[in-house]
C-alpha cells in the first residue's frame, strides 16, 4: 500500500485523567499499522498547549512510579484555520513549518476538556474527521447525571441516584444527608463529570459523607450520590457498524473484586492487588445476548458514534447500567481492547476499524454546498 492516511493522535489534556490518556496514546502508537498510517502525535499539556510530541510508545508507559506526562517542549501545533483546509503546522524556535495535511484525528482524550464535546466541537468547526462520538453524545456520556436521565427515558435501568451541586453542599448540606438516608448504605459518591474512578468514594456510614463530598467536589462542582448495588460487575465494548451495517457489541468482561472496596484508579491502571479482570466472562448465552442488546440500545440512546464501553451490574432484578464511556482507555490492561481481543480482533485491526468507521461517517455527512444544491 503506497498511499498512507495521515492520522493526528491527540492525547494528554487538562483533566485529572491526563496520564491515562498518555498511556492510551502509548498503546495506540505501539499497535497502529505503520504501513497504512503516518502518525502525527499531538500532545496537550495540563495547561492546554498543543505540542508536537515524540512518536515513542515507551515514553508513555504507565507505571506506579512514573505516570506519563505531556510537557511543554517549546513547540506549538496550529490547527487548520478553516473548513477548507486540513493542514497542520508547527511553530517553534526555528519558525513555522507545515506538518502536512491530516486525513483524520484520533482524540484519545479522557475526562473534561477532551472527552466531553469540547475538542469534538473544535474539530467539527474545521471539518476534520475524527474517531468517536460528536459533541452531543460526548457531553452526555461525560455527565453521569444526564446519561442516567437519557437512559431512564429510553426505559433502560440505571442505579438510583441523587445529584448534589457544590452550592447545595455549601448552603444546604442536609440535602446530601437526606439523599444518603433515602438511597441507603452503602452508597457511592462520585463526580458527575470525571472518569477512571477519580474522585469516587464508597460510603458505608453517614460520618464518611463529608470527606467523600470533599473528594468528589475537588473534581467537579456536581456530585452524584448513588445506590451501592449488589451484583456482578460486567462490561461490554461497543463498535459502530459501517454505513449499512449494525452496531455490535463484544463478549463481556467481568471485574471481580477480591480485596478492595471497589474498582478504583489503582486497580484499573496500576495493576494493584484486590481486583481480577476476567475476559471473556462466564455468562449463559442468553444473558450475554441480552447484555449486548442493552449496550447497543444505550449507545444509540445517547446518539453515540464510533465506540463506547458500557458498564453493568447484573443484580437479582436483572441488568442495570452503571455508566457509558464514549472514549474508553486503550491501555494494555484496559477492558475495551481486552473485550475485542477476546472477540477476535487484534489490536491493529481494532484501530483500523475505528478509523474506517470514522472516515465512512465523515463521507456521509452532508456538506453545506450539497444542501444548497439540493435546495436549488
């Protein structure tokens, strides 16, 4: 293959999940097919500067002793200045030069200022195709309150919750204690707009609520108090079909808690003890089919594109959706790639599929000139 596609890999960012995004970038850089793609690694520093990063997977390895980081190296990546231009440029001490035209952006950003529709809006403004959901689904998927609201409206079961804002907590903290009493113990307190279990606490008595609220409010000014459900924790990965093909879901993975309170940040990304990840999970065929069906319904309910991971509890009453993640992690121990590997994809094939789906979706979008021509 002589004509390669140029992919801008966008990672890092301003959120507390900066290092997880960098680790995901390391995984993609190591796996992407270099015979098919030219890769431009674009990092976003914690201050929001776009810099040209090293094309080095090892630089972004995730370890407990050294979390990967995008640092300001003095370069600045400039995005296209209009929808008719797909050229990236770089400015550094030697001046300005072109990085060439970009066919697609792969925004592997987690958390606010990246996974929440902000970057997606920027890319849509300059008409750059990109992997993953657009503005609406990204914003919905990032906000657990509105995700639950939309899924409930679609008649999908979610864990009962109450939402408390920073102002509520400051002016009427009794609201939070009343919610805790209503929902029952144990409960989980979590930021509405954060991921990777950042800022999440398990509350087993009312005297733990104040500290849990402080931890969550450090990440977001809107907090969920959520029922602590009893059941198996299972996850499934979703891939959108190409035009004319259905969206489909992977086999299930299971989070087996053996020695921790819950599936926290250390267990997810630093391979801490007390959690076993089983993929594929042991499930009867009918249960797996139902889980996959609900996952696709949830994906479509928020108008998602490209990919997602849907997290469930399997309780005595049936399936309950915990949350939907529109840009799940791709680190070597992350559940999203693990589920697809167990479903028959290789890592490079999974990346190929995401890129092809994104390009096909972009090609089908109606351009303003096409709309004008039709109107005439």
